[in-house]
C-alpha cells in the first residue's frame, strides 16, 4: 500500500483552512495583506494556524468559540504557518518580544502587539482554558459588540 503524502497533506491543510474561515476569520496569504490588515486601527486577533494536533483539537475550536462573547476584536484574521510562509513571517515580525509559535493567537491594537497566547499555553490544555485566556484579553482590550 502506498500513500501520496502531498495529497494527504493537501487534504489536511484544506480542512484546517475551512475550519478557521468557517469560524469567521479572514485568511491573510501574503505579506502585503498582513501589512495592511495588522497595521489598521482597532483590535485584531491573529490566529497562527497549523496542521498539528493541538491546532485541530484545541486552537481552532477555541478560536471558533471565543468570539461568541460580549466583547471581541474588530478584526479576526489568520495566517497559516508552514503554508503561507511570507504572510506568517511578516505577522511574526509584528509580534515583538514573542518567539515564533504555532499554533498561537496574537492580539494587536492599532498595529501593536498587546498579548499572545502561545503554543505552550495551548498544547496539553483543553479548548475552554484557551477560550478563557482569549476572552480575558477581550475583556481588557476590546469593546462590546
């Protein structure tokens, strides 16, 4: 039995993209899209997507659930680590003081990093604890919708 690894990975990536877009996040696939969006006024939540198990089992479900809240960011966007490499690299340049981490969440205000939920705060935790971290940041930095 042989398996085409690239075909398998394409299916995994396609599903990961579908899940986060279905949760209301806009994909940023180029460095230019990242530059324009992340430097805009207001609050922006960036989900750094990944194909790992903690992204699929914890981070993406948390991303979907966290935004059903009284306060939330003005913009919900995602970059895909390992897939949209230039977009991810540009986003990470804006995450000053934080090492590259995927999956992860970055909350920015007016183009400046406010806080992050890094991989070590996702991996090994349940989705609701990640939701609680995100919503705590929303309470502090976002306006009521």
